[in-house]
C-alpha cells in the first residue's frame, strides 16, 4: 500500500507520525494547567466539563472551576482543578 505524499515528507523530515497527521497534543502541568494543540472545536463548555472535538477522537476534561484562558485556532489553554481526562 502506498503512503500519501505528506507521510513521505514527514518521514523524510523525521517528524513523528502523530504530529504530521495533526493528532491532538495535550500538555498537562500539575493539576491546574492544560494546553491542547490541534483540536478542531469546542462541543461543550461549563465550569465542570470541557468537551473538544479532535481530528480522530473527542477529548473530555472534567474538574472544578474550569476556565478557558486562551482560545485560539489551534491552541487552547485551560485552568482550574483538572480531575480527569477522557479520550473516546
């Protein structure tokens, strides 16, 4: 089976496959700071739950006093007491 052109270029440049395919990149620092890159949009947002649509999955973040600090095209920063991350 032949690889698409972007996969060949990514392999040649030694870019990890998940980044080349725009997979969600999640960075959790402690229990109070979460950064997400490469998401497609917000499905639901409350002070207890954030549901994001990513390219290949949905990402649910639950906790208390959740606040979106930065909402940009490809990056989101969330602060609050983060209790659970769930991919489905």
